[in-house]
C-alpha cells in the first residue's frame, strides 16, 4: 500500500480486530528519518527504537536524524543515503532500525499477528528490511512485483543467525556474471547473532504458472499465495503477451490474465484473493473457492487509521460519494516498467500540469535500476530522473517519457513531502488506489465523512 499508507497504526488495528495486519515495508528508511526530523511528537518512534536489541544502532540513528521539536516547515528534510549494492553501515543500520520500528509498533500491546509487504523490485533494500522486521518478530512476509524465489531461503538463514545473499538484477550483466548483495547478522551484532523466529512467506502472484514456479523452485518453504488481479492498487502485473492499450491508454487485460484459482488451490497451500474483493459476497465466494480469505487494500488505505494525509482521504471519499472517483492504470508511470494504478486528483502528479511543472529529481533512489558500466562496475539510474542524467548513464531517452517519481510522490501522500525551492515548494503527492476507490462511500457510517478500519471489517463480514 504505497509508502507508509499501511503503517503501524493501521496494521495494529487490523491485527487487534482478529486479522492479519500488514505494514508496508516500502521506503521505510526514508519514512523513519523524516518522521524523526519532524520531532516524533508522540514519542512512539523513540520508544520502539529503545527496544532495538543491537547495541548502539538506535543511538546512531537518533543522532543522525532526530530533531527535538521538529524541523522548521521551510527547511528541507536531511537526505538519507541512496540504496546501493553494498550500502555503508549508516544506511544498513537505518534500514534495519526502520523496519524493526514499524513492526514493533504494529505488534505492541496485543497478541495478534502482523506481516510486512515488500517489493521484489526494490532488491537493494530487501536484506536489511527482512532482518529488521524479523528482529521485531514479524509473523508474515509478503512479497510481489517480481519473482521472489530466493526469499524463503534468506528467511531460513536469518532465522539461524547466518549471513544471506541476494542476487541483484543488473541490467547489461554479461552471461554468467552475477552481482549479489550480502547481509551478515554477525557483523551487524559485532559477534554471534541470535536465532530468530522464521516468519511465514506469502508470495503475491498473478498467475498459476508463477505460483507453481515458486512452490517448486524456491530455495526454501513457500507458505502460501496472495492471488492478485489487475483491479488491485499499486503495481499490477503486465498483461501476458505484447503490451496493448485500450482507447483510454490503459493496458489491455484479457482472459489469459485471469489467474487459474483451481490450479493454485491444487498446490495444497493456503491462498488469499486480492484486488476488488472487499464485498461480502466476494468474500464468501473466495471462501467457497477454497481460499483462506481475502486481502483488502484500497478500503483500508482511506480509513482513519491509514497514513494518507487527511485532506487527501476526505477528497477521495467526497469524489466517491458523487461517483467521480477514478483511477488510471498508467503503463509508464512506474520506473519499474510495471503498470501502476494512479488516482486522478487535482494538484497531484496525476494532473498533467502538475507533472510538467515538477522539476525532475531522483534523491531517494528506491526504484533505481542497477546497470553494468563498461568497466564492469555497477551504476544506478531511474527513468524518473532528469532525462539528460539517464541518457548519460546509457539509458534510452524514450524510457523516461511519462515516468513519475513514485518515491517522492508517495512520500508526499503520507504527509512527509520534501521541501524544494528555498522552502516555497512541496513535492506533490501521488496517490495509488485500486478500482474499489469508486465505492469508498459504502463504508461511511450514517452522517459521517470518514470511516474506520473496523467499519471496513464490519462491512465485509456483515457483522
């Protein structure tokens, strides 16, 4: 659910309601750093960091980013290091601390279960994110936007206190050439690392073929699947075959793109259906088809406990009330090359005028693509960075057309926009949502302008 939309408050609430509350693990190092610079007014982040068991890490993170009372509104956030194949200790520590903090707070004060959702496409953050979440006792890891075959084995190694490696997709790598990221818990602890509980692993898939591949060829145990259709928000799997667009410019999905639920059921592993499933009748149909349940995203994204800025929630709900809430499946917005759902809101990056007015910059780097330089070293480029920079790094200029800075846009959506232009400009938001944004108003209690996570659960379960 974007960057910090499904944050610890929402995940904790859903967990306390008796379900699997899932935090978004996307870009958490930047989220923690920025919220510490805002002063952590309620003290939640500092309370969680005080429980981080690795000596010295919390103190160094606080020294680098915490500002008592918060920064001045016109002052830019202090930048965080960009993710790389071999990050230095400060960024590795920030990544572990951020994921630990989010999961710790989501699990605090109750006995419910909590998961974390990571993107396979953000490989450079994966190892530190997994280890930080496991230090906090995360119960489930969910991962999509790719083929995460190596994640189960990494969970096994971290649970045993052992080092793990992740093969990184480097564009232009020569045949037989491999690039790997490595995380060694013993180095992190400066001594023997403790054994940890191994979380369950759920792969997010869009086809029976991918589910079968992961079940049979992963390097460890896959515990189940989330079967996600193209109605879901965020990144969608591309249509099978050559990309074709509708008259409105969206990817054209057909019968071949409908997951074969029966074949996935035959694998004998639990599965959940996702994407436009938050209706009582669809929930019951999912159970009748053998699913363990459904995954709910968009309705929770606009509830009171989510991380989206309040004014954006109210705007989306108001549009839903009058039947004017729309999302566009943008085939080029994401630097990953995957289709990406964008809600159409004035003043956001979905607005062509706003998109054109924004100065292109890549200073968070979450979706940068590693590429092989001619000398064999690794460089990093992003289709949303300035066109001349991308071309200088060997990228095709055509690959920058229409690309949007998801990192900065999604951060702005949850109230932590970077400040530009001598404090006069804020990064514009970019709101992602699934097709169910059109029906948000059905979750509103009578006479209310907002709704809670409990209202979503009650509506789906009809209780």
